[in-house]
């Protein structure tokens, strides 16, 4: 199984991303930036060797906040 998390947009508070499983669009989710990071970590830990997990896109960072 392949899971891909594609970040569509990210700002100071939220990350909007689309989940693809084996190339099929499973839907778009919106989480706080911290929740998104935890979600990715959870998937990585649970996936182990059975799942190919990738993420792409640009996520808003603390450095971005300092530049404003």
C-alpha cells in the first residue's frame, strides 16, 4: 500500500492536505500544524514496512512566523 500526503496549503495555524492511497484521492483534511505533524508521525510508526508513506509540499514553519 502507498500513502501520499500532499500539502495543498499551510499558514500560521492550519495545514490543508490531500490523502492519496495507491494513487486514489481519499479526500482533503485540515488540521492544525502541530496535529498534522503528529498525524504524519502516527502513520509512520504504524505503517512500518507494510506501507510506503510519503509527504510533499511546503509546511508553514516557526521561521516563517518570525519573518512576519
